C-alpha cells in the first residue's frame, strides 16, 4: 500500500517540521531524524522547516530537466576540479543546498553532505516504498488568490499580491497564501482590478503580437537558473508543458523565489508566477539581447 508523504513534528504548533511517513505508528523522516515523539501536523503551521527535508521534497517532487542533467555539477564560483555536488532534479541546487553552476563537474571528490542526504533518502525510499506525494506548487497559480500579511494579524481580510513588488497592492509585506479569507482589503482590490484591466487592454495584445513573431527571431537557447531571466525572454521548465513569455520579473536578492509576470500562449492570458530562484530553466533570448558567451544547453 502506498503511504502519503506528510509533515511530522514533535510539537503540534511550533518547532521543526519534517517530511516523512508513518510506518504503522513509527515516524520515519526523509532526513533520517529519529524521535518517537514525532507526530503528524497540519499544513501551513508556524513550524520552521527542516532544510534537509525541504530539499528531499524537491528531489522527490520535481521532474528531471527535459534536456537531461549531469550526475554532478560544481558549486557556484568554484573551479572545474572543485568538489562535485549532486544536483536536485530540475534545479541548479545541490543535495547539500549549495547553488550550482550549469556546467558539469569532472571532479572525483564528491560533497559529503550531498552523499549523506542521498543515502538517507535511499534508505527512506527502501523502507517507505511507493509514496503518495502531496500536491506541489502549481506552475501557474490563481491570480485572484488572497494572501495574509506578515506579523500578528487577523486572517479574516485577505490581500491581493503584486508579482512585480512581491508585496500586497496596499504595500504591506506578505507572509503566505490565505485562500479562506472571507473579506478582501479594499485598496488591494481596487489596485488589483486596475492592473487586470491594464493587462487585458494593453499587455495581452502586445504579447500576443510578440508571440506570433517569435519564430522569426534569431535566438540563443541555453540553460540557466530562473533568477537569470530577463523581461523579453521565453523559457520552459520541467513539469510544465507550456512556453512562458516573460513580461516582467522581480528578483529580490536573498528571497527564495523569483516573481514573474508571464504571457501563456496556450491559455491566451497573462499570469503571475513564483518560481524558485535556483530552478533550472531553458531560456530563449533574442540574439541582440543575449550575453556574448551564453552557456550552451
């Protein structure tokens, strides 16, 4: 029987949350943390996330890159003979959590932390068997989704998120989705509706015309991380069959995600997308705007 991958923690409301399964009544975590006190917890709690388990979830949930991936890549900023790291599928991120280069590594020395998580995950899979994965982050979310602000606040009023700034349209910083909010922030609603009208009236026709002429452009095609995307690029990634035309993007340095406004030709709409900064994407960039030495795919 397949077991669902669930969240486990010692405390019901705080502490560190792990990904794992229950074998009968025995908790088993992906990171090999052992404690008889671990018990199932709900989603969207105040727990801090075990980073090894977070990476294990990406390993289990992300389809491999369509163009294929090497078994090892060097860390960003290191030489060709530096320690080799095992990449998470569909990411320029090692099992150890280090950002990786696009190029493959020829080094014989392998990162001990990558090996440790790989071996722990192999043991977890052997004991847990086939897993039922929870629903992952959709590539194209619901643009009308409401969010909750940071800090202590009520969950009754939801806010619309501006993908370009990463904040609410009322400029409040946001903590996470709040789909069950019965009310909407009035200023957010007003500015969000104005933005939607502008997108439908001006942005959508412009991007439709651009997409129609795309096949006639001279392009550089290469693999890179999502944080390197520019306005005017087109990209694809594993797990989504659609082509994404980048209208605007906002990469906020140390944030975990890059926020994009994209045109989706298959759906004939403008959509807001959050993609992990280290996500491996195949980029199409018009030759006049491309780097002089792009990394080939």
